[in-house]
């Protein structure tokens, strides 16, 4: 009998062309499907909650598959982790009701962006942060982050590639804190548009380096134009932390 | 007038086929020479103290170059670091006497090997450690490490590829400590043979997992045969920490 199996997946995205399967590139989804196919000896479709971009990481990507298998879930997890490369791991596995849908069911998603402001090149950790070797005013960034919270029109923070007409979104939290030479930005929202978190981070950095005052954020929202916001922050600082159901 | 310039170089070796230049592969040495050539607009030869293997890292590789340049050293460092990829960095630069030779002059070298014994796959740090997901008895390993110190014949720990006839070496320190789920092995010696540290680590792991008693180390030394020692530990756990002059 078919089981709906929910998996939490962690990965270092630096070697992958994002989560979603695409022709001629290596994706996390495809790599996971191949590992599952090797175990089950048949094609398995995996559906992920978030299409993370090339170079973006995850601690808590959530995916499901519907399979008819007698293998205990913990054994599936262990076997697939042994097949998967070192930079992808199923951290959690559980059976869920057949109507559970990873894309439609999330209540909220938590993304974290990490900036390193030290001057030394972080040769061992550059894959998982944005190296911005200049001081950032995190108090001002936190003020600006507050102004990014709420239910409003995030069109200025959507990629021009995002053709969805509805750009109203809810951001529950956009907090900024300094931890030594690191700046940690936590963004929690209901749903996101393409590049939205990275555009928010790029805008916060403009505030942090003093080019814009925090109040500028209101102007950017009002503009409803991608060109009003800051630069797109690089993918490597971004990590999908957790999806809440 | 020619200057002898000493550089301390840090790198994540996972994307490189080792330090030393080789035909048809990308090495750290070649990448550094290309960055320097781009700055000086002429070919520059860089000589490194240690030929680290593919996948081995360094915090304190030491290299020199002899160049006639009016550019202040700090400016060379900054400019070259901007040209170099994110995983290689000159951390220190200084002028030294013309007779300074990075290969011949070292007093001692410090290598560190890191093992992770946790069961979870370390998706973000697998490049810089050996994931060995079973408990290791570090007290026994430390005992065995002590027996690896001294001035003696390390032939059993030399790669079969090492054709040097003299296998007498001095190891000042071979210490093992547990830090949570990590095992840290520090090896300090005067000179090393090919694969020597990784063969020592592989042997210590055989002791740690209970296959051999610490006293077995004396037998291994007496055998003067690579086959008497443990397996070769993978390169990613190894880091050249510092070279003392």
C-alpha cells in the first residue's frame, strides 16, 4: 500500500544547480531521486517544498515521496544517506497522511542569511556566507528589517523573472543581529517570491553601509519596482532553515 | 633589486590536485603563480615548503618568491588576494634574507588531523574532516600516539611510493584529544615522508576502534613494512597548520 513519506533534507548547495531538476545540470532533487531509485530499484518522484537556487543551502528542506515499500523508514534513511554524496543528507523521515503536500501545506518558512564582515578571506567557509569585508551598522539594519515585516506588497523585492501577478506576502520576522564579525539575518514568512530574501538582504546591506537610512525602506515598498531596492545578495549566504507545517 | 618574499598561504585544498604543479590538473601552486603573474605582468616562480596532497588543506603553508618589485608588500598581499579564488589566501607576507629557503630551513612542521565521530552526516564540513561515525577510544589513541613520538625509523608509515632510503625521522609530538564528537590529532615533526601523517592517523584509528592495543605500535615500528600499519586516512581531515623557521 502506498505510503506518503516526508523527508527533511540538509545540503550544502554549492556543488548543485539548485534544488529543482533541470536538463544538463546537477540538482539536489535529481541526486536524491537517483539515490532513492538505487535503493527501491524503480523511479521515485520527490517533491520539495522550496526551489532553492544554485548555491543556496538547506538545513530543513522538506520533501515527500509516495512509495509502496515494506522497508522501515529508519532503514530507508540510513541506506539512502549511504548512497547520497557527502553534501546531502536526509536528517529526518516520517510517514504522513496521504493528503500531506510539502508545497501547499507550509504554515511558514524560515530562511537565514549570514554575512561575514571580517577582512581576512574565509577560505574554509566562503561557500556558506557572503564575505562583505567592511563594517555594517547592524542597529540601523535591524531598524530597516522591522520595516520589512508585515503583510504588504513586496513587488520591489521580487525578481524581474517572477511573473506572478500577486506580490502581496506576509513576513512575520526580519531580524538582524551581530555575532562578532558575522551578521545574521533571519527571515520568516508565509510564502516567498523568487529572489525575495536575497533582495531584502541586499537592501539591508545598503542601509548597513550607510548609503540609505532605514526610512528609505518605506519608499522602496511604495515604488513597487525592483530597481528601487538594493542589489541581489549572493546565494552562498542563504540557508533554508526550517519549514513549519 | 631582487627581494626574497616569504608568504604564509591558507587554502581549502578540496578543489585542488594538491599544492604542487602538475600537468593537466589544477594545483594551489599554479593558481598562486597565475595570480602573481597577473599582478607583476611576468612569470613568477613560487616555491612551497610542503607538497600537500590532493584534498589536504593548509592554514600555514609557507612559500617564497624572488622578485624585483617596488610594490609595498601589504599591497602585493591585498592585490593578489583579490585575484585569487575564495579558497586560497595569502595571510602573511614579509621580506626575508636572500638565503632563506622554505624547503631547507624549517625547524619543524605542525599538522592537524580532524575526525568527526558523530552519526549525522556533516554536510557543511565534510571537506575538512574524516567522518568516522563510530566511537573511538581517545585515551588508548593518545597512549599509542605517545609511542609514535621520538627519533626512529618510520618506514612502516611511509607510502610505498616514497623511494627515499632514509626513513629515520623525528616526531616531537603526536597527541590525541577528544573535543565533543571530534577527535583532534596534532603531529609535530622535523620532516615527514609521503603520506606519513595519514598513515599514522589510520593506525591510531585501528587502536581507537579496539582492533589493536596501543602496544601494537612498537611491533609496527619494528616491522619496517607499510603493510604492518593501518589504513591510509583520507586527505580531507588533514591540515598543515604551521611551519616553524
